[in-house]
């Protein structure tokens, strides 16, 4: 049986220089180190930096894996994103009409909770990223799923608008932030470098899978048993799915004597580890990232790109029912978009490991903008083939958004401080997207249709495509201060 990997505890007198795997340790062979040593890389600078990765006492040891443990994290991340994105976006459309009709709210009043939720996500994200850098996501995800489950159960008994605004806008959003994209994708970016695009792409399939399964499932449950039962069913499902995923989370491969991408010690010390060494050594701190123009261009570009998801997941069902389509057919359009988004994610991931990801992201944003134009005019004109084509194109663009975004951030700024850097960008990008669904609802309340709002979103996506095409990777100009992970 393989021996457990125990992490070295911090000792007094400052960080200890990592030992060469196998030196003075007869059990250290192959993929992992089974005694209390750290993996090391050639070059004094990186070896010293590697010593700065202090393992977290809360993170349990893992056994020497026959299959690289990072692949289990990909599966756990897929499930976590399925639940987080479902709770944050995909399930709202089926609830909008039944809840507003039953409780006497306007659509803009209903949507306000999601806008507040985006602000909560941004605020939580500012702290979540740094926490994951230091401690990993395990405890955070367990806390998050507890909050998410309790709050969705609470939604099943609400009667007042203020209750909806607080419980969904604050509690559900905070719970989703603790289990969602930032937590799991920062973790994956630490476990994968050469195969980062593929790993993030496979894990991001959970987001699209939520559209394929959760939107029609939620619609069927709500239409059959009512929206209150719908919230209870979703609460139980979230708890059962996320707890195992949370328990599987580990901070970084170095904590357990492993190397990124599952490389052996020999591979990591040779030319096969060049990219991982460079990624680590050239990582920018949060303060350095904030001084780069690329940081703000990425925030703006991805903020405008992501606007489409927030608007369409919430407004597609009412948009199409207003045009004479049935609720089941309208919710099927989300599934139609989600299927190509789901299936294209591994393809996007494969391409990202070979082509400049910012160019791919530019193409994805352009396709999404074009799809919004097609959808707006074809639904209004009742041209069903064009409607289906528009949602299919929308799914292709969506398929690249999350994996491209995560890989670009990790590629541009490195994995060492990635959680801190990503969390610094979240308040800006989420605030850009937070108001869009609310503004679309306000536009409807005033004008009586969504056409102008949807075309504005299309223009934002096309602008995003231009920005992403020209953004350039920043270079690290200052040495990394000290040996510990900084707060900024």
C-alpha cells in the first residue's frame, strides 16, 4: 500500500531550503515524495521561492496516487461549478414568472436580488482568493454549502420582497461564492500548468451542464409542484453534491510532494518542468498586477463578455413567452445553448494549450455578440430556424468564456498569487455585470420589450472582442518580497 504524504510543519528560524527528492529519503521515488521533504527545481531563486509555500495544517494528507490527484480535483470542480452556477444563474429564469405573479412583484424587483448578489459575490471574492492561496478551498466550500443549503430552504417559506432580497441576494450569493469558480479554478491553476487549459475546460463543463439539466429540471419541478417545493428540492441536491467535492479539495501539489501536471521528480527537474518553473517565478503579486494595464483591460473585457450570461439566463424565458412561445420551449432554448457550451469546453481547453488564449477569447466574445443580434431579431420575427441557430451560436461563445478567462488570468499573472490577483479583479468585473440584468428588467418595465437591451449587450460583447484581441501579458518588474504569500 502506498504511504501517506505528510506535510512538513513550519519550524522556527525561518523557512527551510527544500531538499532534493530522494536525497536521504529511500522512499522518495517516481511521482511523489513519501517523507517530509518538498519538491525542488533547478535554480536557487525558484528553490527559495518554493520554500515559501507553507502547507496548511487544516489540509489532510493524501495517499501517493496511482492517478494524478489533480484529475480528481477536476471532477470535484465540475460538480462544484454545476451547483454554484446553477444556484447563481441557471435556476432563476424558471422562478421569475411564478414568484412574481404569486407574490405580486415586478420583474425588476425580482431581479434586484440578483444584482445585489453580484455585489456580494464581488465582495466575498476579494477575500476568497487570498484565503484559497493560503489555506486551500476545503473548509471554505464546506461553510459555503451549509449557507447555500440553509438559505435555499429559507426561500421556500418567504412571502415578502425584503426577505427575497436578503436571503437570495446576500445568503445564496455568499454561499455560491464560497464553492464556485474562483475557489476551484484557482486550485486547478495551481495543480496544472502545461495542461491548464484542458483541466479548466473539462471542469467548466459543470457550468454548462447546469444549463442542460438544471433549467429544464427546475422548470418541470416548479410547474408540477410549485416554486416553494422547487427551492427545497434544489437545497437538498446542493448539499448532497457539494460536500464530497469539498472534502476532495487540496491547496497545491507541492503541499503533498507532488508536481504540477502529474510530472515525476525527474520530469519536473528537467526541461519538462521549464514552463512550471517560469510560471511560478514570474508570478505577479496583487500589488504588481494592479499596476499593470493588462489587469484593467481584462477586467473590462471579461466584465462585458459575462454580461450576456447574466441577462440571458434570467430573461430568456420571459423574453420568449412574451413573444408567444411556451415556457417549456423557452426553457429548452437555455438547454440548446448549454449543449454546445458543454461540448465545446474541452475543445476550447485543448486549443488554449496551443494558441494564444486572448485571441481565442476575442473570437468567443465576437460569436456571442453576433448570436445576441440573431436571437433578438429572429424571436421578434418568429423565424424558428434562426432562433435555434442563434442560441446554438450563443452556446459556442459561452463555452469558451469561463475556461478562457481562468487560463488567461493564470497565464498573464502566474499561479503563485493567482487567488489574490483574481479576487482583486472580481469587484470590478462583477460590478460591470451586476447592473445588466436589472437594467434589462427596467428597460422592459418601461418599454415593454427586451429588444434594445439585448442589442446593447451585443455591442458590449463586440467591444470586448476588440479589447481581448489587443491585450498583452504584463512582465514582472519587481522582485517578489519575502518568503511568505502576501496579502496584496
